[in-house]
């Protein structure tokens, strides 16, 4: 009798395992995304949009400690300005497509995005996070469906930077906003680097570019350039397939950076060692070595970069490829890594005469239509759509489930043979 009960118990356990696994698979399929609906008005029309935001992406950003977010203060929010995030890039792309479909020029395009951001709810950090200050990443602001002035400003700045607009952060006392580069527009603006940035209020609906809240008129504001090359990058990475070894006939290639050696040298997944052309960063033991190395790590490590290999020498005396290095920054620009090191004082110009480059003519950003650079092959996925991505509705079986089922079946089969041999 006990044997029969034991066999019934094993079969029940098997059934329970199958049922629980199938149920959890269906639930997990639905919970892989956060579904958020947005509605805003612009130019006499009401716009609605449903986004399916990957849960793992939100959790990656959510795990970043508050200390890291606040480490450099309001002037360090480039850390949170994730212009390289594949999902935020696709959000910007969809907004730009909608604006293009309406025939909007640049002013209306930015205003359209501003209206979208202004539609998000204003919430206080100490209520929603338990912290007095908790600046959010753009993905967090979308999933949380709002935030305070810092959060919506970071989201708006990230979207406009991706779309190719000059953007700075503005910080009047006890407030945070965005400045958009413009000329001869109506409204209030701030001057930075001999350029005019028009005030954009991201909290509350109806504010236009150049509109300044009455309590801020005549009040000074701190102006922060957005160093988004210091942005946080989640642990997930895209590793491209190895490229062909550089040869005399191949001057520009994509590689994946696996390790930064120092402030002007790095190694790649493809097995190359690269020396940045015409820049000199501090060597080990010299003042600034750690800072320059960490800066280059934050900029390119675990990312795909584009190498413009020197046509004259190709390699230096150590066999390292001498290159001008670019990051695919947004839809319109590449970032010149060599020049950024110089601009941020982590390296100095060391103009070698035995290569093709002239560092005195470099700029931080290079328009894509001015550079014959290869186009990255990685296509962001999933892409935001007008309707949520449907959840799986049928029964789904994965390899872990099959393995567990096989083990349980083996146990039952072994018990059956054991009991038969006892008779």
C-alpha cells in the first residue's frame, strides 16, 4: 500500500512540475515588458502611444546605486544621459518619424518631443523613491511614467541629443531644465560658449521653447555641458563577429573594445592592439595616469568603435595599429575619441609627422555625411511600436524545462524497475 502511495506521490509531483513550469512560462512571457501608454497634444492634434519596454533593461538601470547617480552633482548628469541606449535611440527615431510625417521643421520637431515629455506626471523623489534626490535614467522615467524636473529634463535632453540637436542642462536655484541651441528665436535664452541655448521647461504642459517661469525671470542659472560620453552602460553587451585583419587595402573597420590598457591604448575582441594617433596620455606612474585610463574605459570599453587606420605607417614600432577612433554617437554624428581625450585634458597633442593625421583640424563631433565610415550592422530590437508587443498565448517549452522533465521521467522509470524487481 505504501508503495502505491509513493508512486502516486511521484506522479503528482511530475504533474505539478509540468503545470507550474508551463504556467510560469506564460506569466514570464507577459512580464518580460512593461507596457506604458502616453497621450499628449501638439499642433491641434492629440497623440497616443503605447510602448513595450524590456523589463531586464529597466532592472539594469534600477540597480545603479544612488551614490553613483549623484556622485558628480547636477553637472554630472551626463552619466544618466544614455544616448547610446538602443531602446531610447529607437524611441527618438519613432518620434522623429512621426514629426517628419507631419512635415515639421526643426523648431516644431523639438517642440513635439517637448510636449511628449511634458505629458509625463510630475512626482517627487522622496515620495516615489524614498530619497531626497534620485535622478532617473530615461528608461526609468518612461517606465515610472514621470518624475521630477531632473528626470524629465534628462529624458528630453537624451532624446534631443540623439536627434542631433545641441543641448545643455540649465540649473536655476532649486530647479533643473534644458537649453536647446538656437538662433533668433522668441523667448528666453542663456549664453554658453558664445552660443545661445533657449530655455525648455519639461515639467507641466503647455510650455513652449523659450518660455521661462515667472519666478525664474532675472535669476541666474548654472549651465552644464552634457558629457554623455561618460554615460552609464548596462552590463548587457553586443559583441560583433570578428572583422578581417587590417591590411593595406582596408583603412576603416569596426572592432569591439575588450580592454583599455591606458589613456591612449586599447585591445579589441578581434585581437588588435590600437594606439590612438597623435595623442599622448600619461604613462603608468605619471600624474593623471589613472584618470585618463578610467576616462577612456568609460568612453569605449565594451563598445563597438570605428578605426580609421593610418595610411602611411599603419603600425608603430610596437606593432600597434595607429588610428583615429570614432564612436557611432547618434543618427547624424560620430564622436572623435582622440579629440575628446584632448578636450577633457586627459591627453595632449603629440603630432607625429609619419602619419596622415593632423590633430589641429580635429573636432569632437563629425557629421556622418562628411565621413566615409562604415555603418554599424547592429539593429536595435525590440523597437517601440504603436501597439504593445503581444505576449505569448500558447504553451512554450524551453530547454531547462525539457531537462527537468527528462530527469523526473528517469526517476519514475528507475522506481518502476526497482519495484518490479522487488516482486
